[in-house]
C-alpha cells in the first residue's frame, strides 16, 4: 500500500500549513472567536483566492477536482490551527450536498458563489429529537403550487448565523423515522418564514436553531429526487466525518507535541516533570493514540477515493470510533499533564480539548459508529 | 539475527538447516539477574586458544528445551584476571545444545505448556567460527532481539485469525449479546494496527524514517491479542472452566463446545507470551527513549524527515 502523496497534494498541504504557521496564530484566533461574526471575512477571501474553497468541487463546476486525500490534508491542518472559519459548514456540508445531489443547473447556480467566497451556507439536518439518526425528521415539506412549503424546526445548524443559503432536510412523505420520504432543499436563509436563533458553540464557533413557518420554495430548490434525499445527507455526513476526524488528528498532534515540550521545561521537585516515568509512559500513550487515529485517517481517505460504498463507510466509522476515543484520551491527558496551566482559558490546550470533545459527538459518537461498523 | 549479523560462511552453515525445518534454534538472552536490565548480564565468554569458553546461566529461553542450537548472548572477557567486564562488550554465539557442558532444563509455565528452558553453560568450549557477532554496544543486540521486526509486523495477521475464531463462537450467541459490540471495538483497534503496520512497512520500503518505534507496534498487537483472547474465553461462558488433559479429552470427548478447551489453553499461552521481549512498561520505556531523541519540529511534515538507520 502506497502512502506517498502526489506532488500536487504535497504542494496543497504545504501551502495550507504555511498559512497557519505565518498567518493564523492562536491569539489572533481567539480574537476572532470573540468578534461579532465569529470569523474573519478577510480570511475567507484569502481562502477563495488561494483556491481552497474550490478544492472538493469538479473542474467542470469551477473547482480543483480534489478528492478525499486533498480534503483530508487540508482538514488536518485546519485542526492544527483550530480554524474558526466555516469551511466545514459551507464547503464540505452544504457545498457537498449540492455537489452530490444537485443537477447541472443547480450546481451552476450555487457553487460559483461558494467557490468565490461570496456565499456562506449551512446544512440544517439535525433535529432536537433525532440525536444521530439522520432520518428522524418532524420538519415537513408539503407539495404546493409549483414548489413546496416547509414547516418545522432544525437544531444546531453550524454556521447558521452567517449563512446566505440553508440546505435543509425535510420529510415529503412517510413516518417520522422512515428512511424513504426524506428530501433535501436549498433555501434562501432570508426567505419569508425562516427565523434563526444564533449562539456560540463550546468549541469557539457559531450555530443556529432554525424555525421554518410556511416557507415557500420552488421545485428547482429540491436536490435530487423527492423522497430519496437520505442518501445525499448520509454521503455528506460521511464527508463531514472525514473532515472533522482529520481536524481531530491535527489537534492531537499539537496537543502531544505541546505536552512533551511542556514536560521538558516545567520543573517541579527539582527536575523537569518529563523525567518522571509515569509521565513518559503517558506521553507514549498519547503518541500512540494520535498515530492510530492518523493511520485510520489515511485508510478511510483512501477507501473513500476508491469509491463510496459499504467498505468506505466501514472505514469512515472505524476512523470516527478511533478519533472519538483517542481525542478524548489525548485531550484529557494534555490538560492533566499541563497541570494548573491546563485549566486556564488563555492557554491553547483547553481550546484544543474542547474541539476534540465536540468532534467526538459530531456526526455520531463512538457507540453509534461501532454499531454502524458492526452492521456493515 | 543470523541474517543481520552472521558472516556469509556462517549463514551458509546455519541457514539451510533452518530453511529445511531440520534444525531448531532458540535465543538465550535473559538470566536470573539480568532480564530487562541487560547491563547486569553475567554469562561470560573468555578466549581459549583459537576459540572461546562460555560460562553462565540463562533462563526463560523460549522453545529452548527442544532447540538444536542456541543463539546465545554473552559478555566478552578478554582479560582473565579482571572480575569486571566492560559493560558494553557484548557478543552473540552459536552454541550447539549437544556440546559438553550445556544442560537444558524445561521450565513449566502456568499455561501448562513446557515451552521454556533454563540453560546451564559450564565451561563450554566453542570454536572461533561460533562467534556470530561482537558489539561495543550491548544495547544494540538486546534491541534487535526485543524488537524482531518481521515477527512484530505480522502480528495483525495472527490477530485476524483470532478474530475469525471469535466470530465463529459469536454466531452461536444471542445477537443482542454485548459481546458483539465489544467485538466491533476490538476489530476497529485491529484495523488501526493493520494501518500502522502498513505505514511502517511503506516507510521502510521508501527508506524514510519510520513514523514510530517498533516497540509500540509490538505493544499494541499484544494488547489486541490479549483482548481478543479474553473475548474468546468470555464467549464460552461457563465452559471456560473445564480444564481436561489430553487423555480425558481423547477418552471421553470434549466438555462443552469442542473448541473451548483449546481456546482457554491458548489464551493462557498468550499471557505467557505477553512477556516475551519484555513487559509493557519496558517496551514503553524503550519507545520513550526513541521518541525523546526525535526533534519535535511542528513545521516539518513527517515525510520530509531525513531517513535514519535506527528504528
């Protein structure tokens, strides 16, 4: 098995890595978290210029034609830098739904705005009662005139506050948890009947509760076939898992390295605490958790690039299970080994820990993915 | 070890017997006072005429009691007057177990198998050609023994086979049994180990620095095998208790499922084998030494690191 990257992939990764080294330090990141928008529109423009926003889209659609490996390499670096800009929500999730489910006309209508940075988007797929079940929907879309009318409530739509477009899953037929009868719509976030309640999330980003009251959309807003939308959501969520899982791998690398450095310099009892065997063993354990996660990250990305199907889904679930467990372990131990400093808000450690804790829960926790892994 | 250290002539002499499965070998490393701490090794080789004289005690020699040859670690003591030998003056010798002065005693382990041996070397005469290699750094040899790369890298395959055994037993259980979910968890760990082995091999093949010390692969495969073994035993429920000997099994047939007794025995053997190459803590110590030496450059991607000869 070949783990080497192509020259193009290496160049892409180097450019992303360099950006984070030079232009995205932790203190600036913290300022963005506290800012009104929660991220920098200037940064977003830079990402557009660098071509990052187009990486996962095909060349016909104006993108770079990148696959799972390219997205993985970028996301790993996003994780190292604790990116707050909504790449996941706009490009991977919402953009991904349009890419996987949209017609040629819909792609031509929506993707250019995403790729050039002028459009923000959010995928509103979750609901309060559903937890990780993507098919558990009470939001409805009833047929009316030459379109649909949406009614319902979507929970924790990441990047909801800034979104110009909302990609929404709603039920056009069937019972609440039926897999058939789910449809996906692209909705103007400022349309009549759409209201949002915005809030910050624990990992430094923003999300919204979205209420839909008699929201009218045209038939051309439906992505793919009516009632067949669950497949689009499932595919996009797997892309999302690859993205946040890769971010988690990047977070773990930073936490491990920072912890080793800290233990070498922090002195107590007359010596650097890194001389204590128990802590050395703990750091070895942290290293192993990171490497196991990284290894499954590569495997999952390779399987996804080989073709989306049960094998790829199985690899993605295995990756998510590993990342959930490893992220928790590395995050918690990094905090512990940093002692009192680990508790503070000013140190980066706690913020990486929060991001890892959230990623464990996003798109299905360890138990959920163990079940999916076992089923496939 | 022969491939790595022995001369062409020695390889020509010893390897054919190994290939043809005619002659068995065992590695004699540990001593009662010197196990994980190889610096305490007391087995001594003194020059005698053209050859050598070996004196000392070895223990926990895996498969030693059946071995035709021993690959034996010893310190070279060139000055017969000096009581202390140089700590780093280590050597490897090919010792025929039928030589005068060599006594093998089987050591019984708690899994009921007689897999190990104690070796007494009482003034054993060896020709010059028995010296396989010398090192000024005993740690290098000890290291090689501890981390025998090939066997470590194949452990995920062993675990895969064990997973199949578990799956066969799980099919007989209630689908709602929690063991199924525990099986899934171990299967994920096994996939991670496989991926790690592949990355390691890929780095070696491309002559890049390996991404992690091999001790950690050894540790992980051991942990996974022990978990799998535990699940296998648990899957038999009460039938993990019977411990019939061969005679009873032969005369009266199995007690419970016919794979139960063998599985339980094998699990015990795995716990014994978990100490080959040192305890988990020892492996972690060794891994830490290596990790500590690496520069933690956050800027440089791993794949651009300069290749090193050491793991």
